[in-house]
């Protein structure tokens, strides 16, 4: 049985929802633009839930249902970590943990021309943006943002990549900065790239820092914000004792 719709989804944010729940009634809203992420759909004026999880929100007006799963369903606009598996004349074939391989056009780079086509070996790790994700078709990727600039996209050198649930990836990308990354950033110097497809890349000047950061992230999913900060303090204390 569906829940009664509400004009304000505030009461649902960070709460568990199930398929059929109606979290927002658009008929009571004017001059507002909403962006719906995974797990939500619009039925006339009602925004309803399609999968079980927790309703999440990020500014300015994006809502999605976060669930802990390994399988990734590509969506246009997602930033993901992809692994090059093959190279063709016009495209690189890239594994993004989706139902099928994605393709990255050889010109989908800032200032890309036939004269400066990048050369990637099989196994190369890339931070890319999903441009198109239509049902029944291979997703299309790009190494530029919406304005055509490279921004943070491109080749990820060195470092360590590990896989996570899509729910953990979304938590790491949430705003404000999630507690585990905030606590780590105050004590250690490192780089991260988080893909909504459940892949995380970490790089630092020392292998021990990479290990601490990766372990902290992997252990954080089921912990509260306070517990995440406590865990980070313990890991850093252990790091100091071992050096």
C-alpha cells in the first residue's frame, strides 16, 4: 500500500523507503526543478520509490535512493571509474561494472583531434563521465565535463583501486564531505577518485597511507559518522606506532 504523498520530502530524507512509497507531490510545488537519481520515478505529479534503500538528498535539488549493491546501472551524468579492455579505431571499450561494456570515443577528450589520439594499454584505469545510457545500448563515455573541459577526468596513474558497493560510493560523494574522508583529510595527505559504479581509487606518497585510507573507506559503510571518526583515529594511531 502506497504512503500518502507529501509536498515536502524532508521527512523521508535519510530514512528507509520501499517500492511504492510516494516521497513527493509535485502538484503542490511551483518554480522548482528537481533532479531524480536512481531508484525514483515520476508518475504524473507523484515521485515514487522503485527500490528499497534510503532516500538521499544533495544540493540544490537532487534526490535518489541509496542501496548497497554490487551491480551498477549506468545513468547519464554519472562519474565512474572504468578499465580499458580493448582499443578500436574510433573507440576504447571500457568496463564500468555495468551490464555491458561502455565505449569511449577517441575524440572524447579536451581538445581531442585525430592528431592527438591518446594511447591506452589494456588495464588502464580512467575517470570518466557517462554521456549516454539508453536501455539496450552500450553506454557512451567522455573524459570531459559538460563544458568540454578535462576537469578531473582522465588517466589515473599509480595508486590503488578497489571495489565497493554503489551505496558506499554515493556516501563518499555526498555533500558535505562524509565523516570518514573529512577525518582522514585532516590527518593525512592523499588523493581519491570515487566512481558511482562502486570503484574507488586512492593515491598517496607512501604505501602505508594508501593502505590506511583504503581500509578506512572500506570499513566505513556500516558505521555512523561518530564511529567513522573513531575508526580513523585508531587507524592513524596504529600507523604512527608502526613507523
